[in-house]
C-alpha cells in the first residue's frame, strides 16, 4: 500500500512556486517530479484524470476562471479520478519517501478537490507582491498593469475563501522567503513534521527587477494591505497562516517568525463560520 502523502505547492505564475519547490524537494524525505518533459516539471501535464492543456492554465486568466475552480462539488471528485491521478503520477515519485511534492500553478484552484481525493494531503501556498507579480506576468500576458494587479488580488481572495475548508494549509510570501530564507524554510519543513534541511540553494530578490508605481487605486491598495503589501512594491508585517489538525505542528510551524496568533485565531474563526453555515 502507498504510504507517501502529497504536499501540493500552489501559487500564481511568477510567484516563486518553482524555487520553493526546489527548496522543499531537496529534503531527503521529499520526492519531487524531476526531468519531466513538461514545463517546470508540473504534474498537471503528467496526468489524464483532469483534462488540462496550456489553455486551461493560462497565466493571467486561469485563477479567475470559474471552470478552473474545483471544489468538493467538482465532477472530478470521484474514486476514478483519484486512482487515475495515482496511476499517472506514481512513476514520477520515490515510493520510499514519506512525502510526494507536486507543484503546478493550477493547484491554487484545486486545493479543495485534492483534499477530497487525498485527505492526508497538505498545501503550501506562496504569495508575491501583486504589482511585482503583475509586472512579471506582463512579459507573458497582453494586459495593462492595473488589470493584472486586480487579477492577482482576485486570486488571493479565492485563496482566502478556500482556506477555511482546508485541514492542513500553510501560506507564506515570496518576499519573506528571499529576505529570511532560513526562517521560512524551517517553518515549511516543520509544517510537514520534518527536521530542517539546508541544501544551500541561493536566492535573489526578483522584485528588484521591476520598477512599479506607488500610485494605485485606493480600493486595490486596501485589498493589497490585507496581505501586508503596499503600493510601490512595499511590504509590511504579515502573519503566515497555518492550519493543521495538530496543535504541535501549528506551533512548530509558526515558532520561527513573530506574531502569528492573529492569523491562527482568524483562520479558526473562519472555519467555525463555515461550519455553522454548512449546518
């Protein structure tokens, strides 16, 4: 019987999912897809259970496409889908390792479905400053900066909506990863109940590649502030979010950065509200 558990890395294109996956995948207890004949070793291209083409995961579009948001009510919430995913993916992982890491941008809109298919799965979501993300996406997408910033924020709002439904989810920021790599790396491994492992992967702040304006619509600026972002590429204090059934894991995950109690209590409150609605 398969004993490995999935950890899904989720995030928009150009937000740091690849570098985060390299860091996590370097751990001796984590197996990640490597040398696959698909873009960025993304597992969404290596399976046939959920139809996926380049059009389904279009940068700047997929995260706000209702057809790409798969939840508990998805038609793919079935034993057949689960078995097909396992069959298609198994050959890319080392069955002797306790964790199988799959990284695809579309994971951001499939977390609730994947939790149904793989109840022991855990999710690590990475965010990046909306203006920096928009500037990076502009190389691939023909849209104005404001439209792309709005797209990023709409995607983050979707994450906020989905989080209360997830049993085990950890949300971090790209900016914190490059500024404090040791802390973020340790907390991410703690989330998976693993000891820290430093593979010596060097990081650079990609946000410095983009000159973004400090003039932004007040409503968009207010929405950014919820995630600790301000116009002009500025960041403020952000409390990483960690949901996990075990209190010891939550405490270990959040013991590295400071001041995370608000994030935990807020997520717990949202979970209670969702439970009351379902009842």
